[in-house]
C-alpha cells in the first residue's frame, strides 16, 4: 500500500499530505481535529484548491509527526 501511495505522489496524482494521512490510517476529519483545523481545510489542501499558510503546514506536520518538507507539494 505504501509503495502505491508513493507512486501516486511521484506521478502527481496524490498530494503528499493525503499520502501521509492515508499511510497512518487517518481520515481528513481526524487529521484536521489533531491539527486544530477544519476538515474542509485539509480537503482543500489535498485537492490543491488552496496553498496553505505556514502555520497550517506546521500544525499538520506536527499532527503527523513529520517535517513540513514531507507534506508540501
């Protein structure tokens, strides 16, 4: 499964945030709650509708125990 997620990220088919979130088994709502964000924010980032603020990236990275560079597109 992880290699499928990585392949989708490299092909540009999946946002890195979505791949990491799925790899740890969280829903968008669960990740949003852990990061103190709205679920719509996570959805909009993963669908590339918005470019998140640095503070948003920091919160998401912290919730996933990753560096910001791991979740940016």
